[in-house]
C-alpha cells in the first residue's frame, strides 16, 4: 500500500517541480470574451491540475504555486497573441509592453460607441457614403510615425489603483487621460467594403487601436468603431507560428516553445500584470 502511494505522489511532485523551475517567455492564444487575466488564470489552473494540484484557485494571490504574468492586456473582445512570462521571465515582460506589436482590425464606419468597440452602446450615427478607399488611405498617413493619442476611457489604465473601465462600470465619473506620445511603424488599409474596412497595424507600446479607429472616423467627417480586433504579433511571438492554443496548454508544449532566460537576464522590473 505504501509503495503504491509513493508511486502515485512522486510523478505529481515531479511535474509541479518542473513547472516551478521554468524561467522564460512563451505565448498563448487568447480567445474573444474573457479578460486577459481570466485567460491567464484558466491557463495556470490547467497546468496545476496536470501537475496534480487539487482544486487550484489561481485568483487568490496568497497561495501561489506558480509565478506567472502576461505582457500586455488584450481587450475582452479581442483575440490573439498573449505573451506569458513564468518564473524569472515575469521580469522580462516590460520588453513586451514597450516593444512592437501587430494587429488586424475590422472597423465599422457610421457608428460610434462609448467603448470605441462593438461591446459598447452606440452614441452617435453619421453618414459615411462620401468616404472612399483613397480617402482612408490618405488620412492614414497622418496617423503613421510618432503621434499623440488620447487613450480610451474604457481601458486598463488606472486611477488611484483602479482600472478606468471598472470605475466607469461602477458609475464613477472618469476624466479622459491626456494625450501621450505613441509610435505607429506601419498602417495599411487591407480591405474596404463599406461600412466595414480592415487595417493592418504595427505599433509600439501604449498604443490603442480603438482610439486610432475613433480618431480616423472623425478625420473622415464621420465616425467609426472597432468591430473585431486580433493581435497577430508581439515581440518575436506570432499568431501563426508560436501561440499555444487551449488543447496545447500542457507542460510538454510549454517546454517545446519556451524562450528560456537565466536569472541574470531577468533583472529589470516589470509593469505587467503578474498573478
């Protein structure tokens, strides 16, 4: 009996030990719907259950079996690349926050919403019949390079430790954050089928696609909001080649895709969300 119990416990302890010894970065797929934090917690719970931890509650921070964080929040309605740091890799996530990212955005002309995307309430409708493909391509030039951008009210930015989006949902009055410098490396119109149009975007840290689309709609003497958004690249991680989809949320697949780091490499503090 004792021998059987020992055989059962040993591999569980070994798997957990392997998880806790990981240090580095990798990417998982975030689907539309849940928050980035919820996706990360679900991912951690899947790994810990595989390692034999019974009923892990990754939403409680007091007892943390596994140090893990993500390198940049994706809106709930967005999907795509979510970079994850594990162990000392969480200290490298600041490079993901400030580094290059690529997005594909489908936007809709003629309607503006309070959240600047399809999850919000329509607050304005304007004609868009005068807008041509050439009009959009011409206006995009003014949104390329180093520009100033006002972040959306509904965002992960914080006021007195609380996210603006949470404060708004609770009925609090929130003032717009001041415009801040952001960088757009490339911005191209891929498709134009009114009222919809599709943009390919490569940008630096702190950039909001929702703000871009809202500002673009105004510049076109109309209005617009983001209908669909996907992050296709963050740092070296691409949607096509690197993300782990939910059926690959296992220790084996992490080991195969991990960009390992040594303790000496991971010394820079991070502003990323760590859970």
